C-alpha cells in the first residue's frame, strides 16, 4: 500500500532525523534523493547544533545500523516525534517499552530482509562445507601451498540441515535448502502449519537436542532476546556431531563465543561460519580470527543494493503511514 | 598365491598430492594387484604384460602411445571424474582399449560448487572475510554492498546433468533462468525449473546477471567465451566457470575484468591448473579462484573409487562396462 504525503503547497516536509549521511553508520548516499522527496532530512550534527529550532521539526527517526542511539534524553527532546523506523528486522538495540511510553510508534523492515539474509546463510553454508575461502588462498598463494594441497570438503546435497528459528528468514532458507535435496529439521517457539512444513519437507524438533544431534549443518536464525542469549553454548555444541558445521546469521550474542573457540579448537564440531559476532568487528587479537575452520563475514546479511533500497522504501512507507494516522505495514509493539 | 590371482592395475602413485588416497588404496588392494608407475618403470619387461587396467586418478598416469605399446594386455582405462578432454579416445580405441568415466556421481557436488561460487562472488564473501579478519579493520563500512542473488537472472551455458541441477537449485532462489545448449530440453524439463531456452548465446549473454559455464571441453567449446561474448554481457554481470579453463579466453577475461567490461568472475577451473604465480588473474580483487574442487568431497571420492572399480571389473570380465565412454 503506497501512502502519498498530504503536503499542501508552501507547507514544509516533515522532519526526519538520521544519524549522518554516508560514513560509518550513515544513510546511503544513493538513498538521499528518495528520502528528500518525502522529508526534510536532519542529521544528528545539525540537530545538536541547533536543538532549539530543530527539535520541534523532527516527526520521525530513521535508524541506519542502529544509529542514532535512542535514549530517554533524545526522546524527551523530540516533542513531535511520532515514529521510529528501523532498517532491518532486529530490534534488540531498541528499548521498545521506553519508546512506547513516549507514545512513539516503531517499525522494522521484515520484507526486504528475508531473501538477502537467507542467501547469506546459504552462501556461508556452501562456502564452509566446500572450504571455499581456504581453497581461494591455496589457488592464489605465491608459495608452495598449491603443490601440497589436496583437500576435500563435505557434501551439501543430501545432508541434514537443522534450522533454529523458523521465521520468515528461516523459512526462506528451508525453501533454498530443499532444492539441494537436504533433509530439513527445525526448532522454533511455535510449530509451523502442516502445509508449510510439507512444502519444504521440514520436520519439527520440539527439543533442540534432537535437532543438534542429527544435523550436519546447524543454522541459527533467531532474533536476539533474553531467551536466545547464549542459546548455543558448550552443552549444545557437544550435542552436535563432530562432523557438523555451525552457521550463525542471527546475532553474535546468541552463541557463546568462548565455548565456540574451544569447540572448534578441540574438534567438537568441524567448522563454523559467522556473519555476526559480538562485538562487530571482533577485537583484532580474538582467537576466532585465527582459526582455519572459521569463516567470518562482516554482517553481510542485507548488504545488497536491492535489499538496502527496499529497506528504505519499507521504512518510508511505515513513516508516512504513521504520520497520516494510518495502519503501518510493519509496526512493532513491545512484547 | 592368492595375490597373484588378482588382476594387475596400474596407478600413478599412492599418497602425496594427486596420488590414490591411502584409505582408497586399502580398498583397491583387496580387489586388484596395484602396480605404481615407479614399480612399473623399474621392471617394465615383467610388469608390462601383467597390467590389464589403468586406474586414472586426477588424470594420472598420463597415457601416451609409448605406454600403450608396452602394455599389450591393457583392456580398460578407468578415469576419475566426468571430463575426458585429457584422453586421446581415438588412440585408445585403436589399441582396443575401453574407457570409462564417473559421470553422474559428480553432478550434485559440481552444481553445489557452482552455486557456492555464484553466491560468494555476488555477496563478496572472500573480500568480506578478509575485511573481517584483517588486522587493519576498525569498523565495517555501511556502504560496502554486494549484489543480490535472489530474483536475479542466471544464464546457464550447457544444460546437461550438472547444468540442470544448477537450474533446480537456482529456482529456489527465485532466479529467472535462461539456458543455452546444443539441444533444447523438453517442455516438462524446462517448466520444472522455469528455464527459458536461448537458441542464440547472445540473447543469454545480454540478459544475464550471472553467466555460468557448465559445458564439456570440445573443439566447439574451446574459447567459447572470448572478447566478443564478454562485451555482450552486462557490466554488472558475473562469470562463473565450473567446466574447463580452456572454455574461456583467459587473456580476454583479464582485460574484461580490468576494464570493468564485466563486474567479476569466479573460476573453479583455469588453464593451466595451477596458474603461474605471477598470472594477473591471481591479483584481481574481483576474481575468486578455487583449486578445481568441483567434486572434492569425501563421499563423492569414495563413490568415484567404487564406480571405477566396477568398471574395471566389468571390463576385465568382458561384461558391459558401466559408464563406458564411447567414441
């Protein structure tokens, strides 16, 4: 549903607060023109330099990579703030109750995220199984590695994939994995409908242990909550097969990183592929960076032109709906 | 005395980089009397007459006319993998020697690797990994992006067994699939994967976001992708090669990548393998190369060994040979 802004001639566009444009955590330059069609863009720098005039103008905030940080001070200084739109689907960096207490609505961007994140999961699974990064280094190394190497990976086709977290991203992973003739197990807070299970040939494991001891690949696709914090720890990794691979595309804190280092060093599991860590990036002397059987990627999740563009479009739709007092396509309520 | 009854099979060597794996050798020794090239060369006169089959692993031992002349009782050559471009089939036929390969068991692994390379290249996985572990990295820039695979257009050149399995996998990523092949597949096969036939390769090249080469190497496919074909591709397109290095004009590819005629390439195969260490392809940021690991999984290599053993046993017994390669 497209919502057109009701702007009268001469009236100002609503103020949209963003962290910055470009740079480390800024709105992408490519998106600025599109945003300026609907909003008067105000950066944090401009806001802080001119709080008195700017504070009443801001009706919405667009978070890009979790910035600007939303705290009580900021909320108190934005009396006309109606909505905060988050780029991406994870909301663990926001105090949902605090925001709601100020009467401010929140939205995430679930639709744009799922395909590209599912693709990231599959990319990591395949790269790890077939030792793609190691292979690359052998193929381009100036030394004698090529002459010594003859390494084998593990099969993906026909292997067992255990998906922990079967939301929209997890389900898209199941759809892709099915085409690789993988046997699919899943663990989720709630069981999916029978037709949904049948469409991907997925078997529900009420107990996570059942999934862990059967899977050749364990893919973690949950949102970060107090319940999923360190969901995969020493116990869970010891339940996994020694030939199994752990893939994490959710949040670093879902995995006990110290336990993971030990498990990988001692062969408790075969390998890991992590698109997310805690923190990001890891300290440069962290043991995970040195292990041969680990692939780490810099939170690729939704980092494509297409996905980022769709995220901004989704955010704009949500903001415009909120400002017009209409139902928002992807409103998030504090649970 | 029992060991003498086992048929003698020539292999290159056991262990080392491209030798028969130690654990495979155990299996083979239960069925054959294995003779390494070294042993053969040290005792040509005696062993030459005994050798009835050659177990060719990673294209070794190399078979030439000299060798064929010294193995009067050679009946069959079992070659690992599906490609047979390294064999002179006419020559072998002229000596009455049969040939077998291992076609179908490599298909899924090779298709999987094709998908792995497409995903890794489009999402800049190798570059990303380097950034993630580099001692110089302080943060991950927000505007560092890759290209989306889901919903993009994949052009498959060569829609044999492996090409079709690539299509099956790509379909699950909601990709639009075009293909070019000597023959068009039947309607049900096309419909099952949502593939559209491009009789002219140019049509495929102009529309595809990803071009995947899955042909075998023949005189017709030699340098199939050259300067002209690369220029027809989109500047945002990525070339993936899982067939043979010689299917691509490598010099033209280097030029195309350097001049941004295409966006990137991912190659499991090159010519030669390995490339000389000073080859420009090794230095380009937008190239991923892997050391011909298309079928390199533990399970598939076991299946290869079993297939080849069956073919040799059938060949020596005068029975129909599974996976025989005919001229």
